[in-house]
C-alpha cells in the first residue's frame, strides 16, 4: 500500500469537497444552511492542511503522525453538535426544503469521504492506520449532520400539500 498515493487522492477529494461547500453556500436559501456550508468549507481546509502536512512528512522521511489531528477532531465534533442543536427546529427545516438536493449531495460527499478513509485505514498499518481512522471519524460527524438535516427537512417536505406550505 502506498500511503502517499492515498494522501494525494484524499487531498484532491478534499479540495473538491471544499469547492462544493463554498460554491453552494452562495446558492442556498436559508442562513443556517449557508452558515453550515461555510463552516464545513473551513473544516475541509483543515483536512487539506493536515493532509499536506502528512505528505510533507513523508517527503522528508518523517513518520506520519496522528497527534496533530486529535485536537481538530474534537473541534469537528463541537461543530457538528452545535450545528445540529442550532439548526433543526421546524421553521428552519421548512425553510431548507428548497435546498434538499444540495443537502443530499453534502451528505453523499461526506459519506463517500468517510468510506474512503475507512477502506484506506483497513489497508494501512501503524500511525497511518490511526491517522486514516481519525479522518474517517471526522468525516462521519459531518456525514451524520447532513443526513439529519436532509432527512428532517425531507420529512417536512413530504408532509406538505402541493403549493409548498406546511399543513402544521
């Protein structure tokens, strides 16, 4: 297994994810969703910076290290917990209905990231395995947030009569 190739591929995917969240933050209709996408773009930049540092360590003959990501993981969990608690009331979810396709794509991107990191961790050894497992957990928190946002907004959408107003 070539850990450098895994990191290079991951880096490209993280850049794509960041671009998706930045571009769609400008298209979303609801301020809470816009805020979540902007914060997630910043989170993706942290992933990018971390992966670049791991590639640099490999290029310099140093061992990859999981220590640098531990603090970031805790901050990532805080983001997801705060976003979830602040965003998911009935009014917010109703306002997010037009953004359902974007929320679904955000969920799928994060699910794909976490699955990639998990598969790669299963093939890795030592510190690289730890790093990739941590990245997978970090992505799973984002995945869970967007799945929850999408599913709850969809539930409201599914209960709406034609014309788009909630019957509640």
